[in-house]
C-alpha cells in the first residue's frame, strides 16, 4: 500500500478567497504536484483527481461503447465538465465557475478525502450527506453485501 501521505483522507473546511481560489489542505498537496483535474461528481459535488487517477478514469471512459446511452451520459458528466487544475505556490486551486455552480458552492467548501481522490462539497449538502451516512438502520442494508474484511 502507498504511504498515507499519498492518500486523500479526512475532512477539511476551507473558504474561497476573493478570487475564488480554494486552499488545498497541506496533506493533499503532494499528490497534486504532478497535476490535477476536477470533474463533476455524481452526488452534487466535485471530484479532484491526480493526473494519474484522471488518466485511468479517462481511459476507462474512452473504452466504453459509445453506442450505449449510459456510457455517453457518463462521458458528458465527467469529461464535459472536466478541467485541469494547477496548484499555486500558496497551495490553492481555482475551480471553474461552471463547476462551482454545479456543486452549489458559495464562499465555503468541505473537502472530503476518498483515498485516490477528494471531493469538494457545499457545506450544507455535506451535512445532509453525513446525516444519511450515520443512519445505522439504512447502513445495515446498504453495506450487507460488501466485504470489508481486513484479512
């Protein structure tokens, strides 16, 4: 397994500055040094991927049958709104306006680590997502078929 500093873990709340730049947590910066991409997420959020992770997703999308309407829709969602990002010297990224609008982002955001990428959420939407994730009864059914064995 890769070292922990190369994984995106945890949650961080940050404000956008007056030029709509978002500070990336120090722990998240090193993996983005070789480039990053932001795409529309699937839950009214955004996903920020390393260049290598984006390349993997891109290759998988391009391998899908374009005659399949679901494959075309997924390409439109992910590639149609994708943008390349640069981390500035202060560790900030500039998220395009159209993506900020799609995710309902205003002056604040919550960054949520997802291992190989991190998500950017509008704070109220993230609170609602967290509440849903804490429902033990729903989780019992939701995760019953998934194997999370450690050995």
